[in-house]
C-alpha cells in the first residue's frame, strides 16, 4: 500500500493490499477500497462507498458524495463500484436515496471517460463505455455492453438495454431497447449496431434476425404489442431475441419509437 504524505485518509477507512492513494486525495470514514486500486491526485472519496479491486480513478473525481436530490436528508445510502473499472478525470458519482434501493452501482470492467456524472440510484452493468461528458440522471438503468456517446444526456428512470449505443449529443428521454442505435434531440432509433454484434460473437443468422426484429418494431407500422408478439414468435428459433421480448414487456417510460 502506498499513501502519499499529503493525502488525508480517515483512520477507519479500509484499504486493501497494493492500494495507491495519490497526492492531496481525501478518503472518508466509511470508504472501502479493494486490492490494487489506484486513486490519483486530488480525488475525494466520501460517503458509504465500496470500491472493488484493480480500479483506476484519475485526478479530480468526486466519488460517493451526497445525492443531488432535495429529498435527501442525510440517510446512510451507498455507492458500490466493482472491479477493473477505469474512471477518468472530473467524474462525479453520487450515493443512492431511500426513495429507491438506497444504492448507486457501477459493475465491472467499465470504461468511464472524463466529466461523466452518475446520479443517485443509477444501476450500471459491466463492460460499458461512457464517453466524455455523458450525463446520467437519477434511477437510470444501463445494462451490460452499452455505449454512450460524448455529451449523451439521459432522463431519470430511463432504461438502456444491452447492447446498444447512442450517438454524440443524444438526448434520451425514453427507454432504449437492446441492440438499437439512437441519435438526436430527442433521441430516435437509427439502426442496429450490426458490426458491434459481430465483434461480440453474434452469428450472421442472429444479426439478420435482429435486423428483422428492428424492422418489425420500427418499420412495420405495428402496435407495440403486436410487434412484441411477432418478435416473440421468432425468438423461439433465435434465443438472442428473448432479451428484446422481455425488455419490451417490462414497465418503464415507454421506448423511443
């Protein structure tokens, strides 16, 4: 373990083996940092925050601060960060609120670029990419392998399916289904990320089926219920479509369409 002399670490904070704390960083009383995580200079880690192993948090981040919610009254809510995440400069991650599960979560192997805001009660999965200045409001759910372009803004309570992608500057006001690429203000569906699916190991037949499902959902003129039923029929032969069928059945803010 290496703690710079100028860093301020509360005696009750729990630091794993091989942790590095950079100059002028502050680690609060209720913070836990897993093995081999590197905290850069001028980082503030506060709140009831648990950070896993092998993370890299760059300078000037604020991690675990109180939620930006007027209803928050000092409850001991939490922030949980998994393993092997890269969190670049000037990111702000807030703890949860008692109006939700009381915890904000970031999973494993995520690539979080500069100036990203992760608001209270967000639930982010694994292997996501948040480009510079992506802004995520409270209670948002982001599933595995999602990619948010630079300056993407996401309304509170929106669900973002996996895998999917937003273009730079997208303003997402409603739920974004799995496989769909979106762009614009407000964001609208553009296509599927066929190349990304191939890189992730989806077979040509599966990619073709997802393209047909996209056309059914967005080009056929069917109602949402009818489109979901048609996609469900095809999912018997193409299991990858099941996540889309389940997503469309779940309650939410309504999908972009």
